[in-house]
C-alpha cells in the first residue's frame, strides 16, 4: 500500500480537484482522509502521482 500526503499550501479547491480526479480514476482502490491519500496497489501509485503533478499539488510519499 502506498501513501501520499499533500504537503503544499495550495488552495483547498485545488486539492479537492486533485482528490476528485483520483477517485474518478481509481474508485474503491483509493482511500482519502484529509490530506492523506492511500492506494491499495502499487500500480495505482503512479496514476496518483501523475494526477497530483498534473493539477500542481505538492506531496510527499508515494
């Protein structure tokens, strides 16, 4: 399981956009709690990283 923690000071709307895109892309294989995103499968971690980078949200982990 991979964990991403959103670390930047972006607007909440930007973080919400990223979270929504991640849920749309991965569905039930992702769990989001606050600024923490956990994915069940390592293969999905790449997709999460791509989305976060695309939207421009800083993160740690992965």
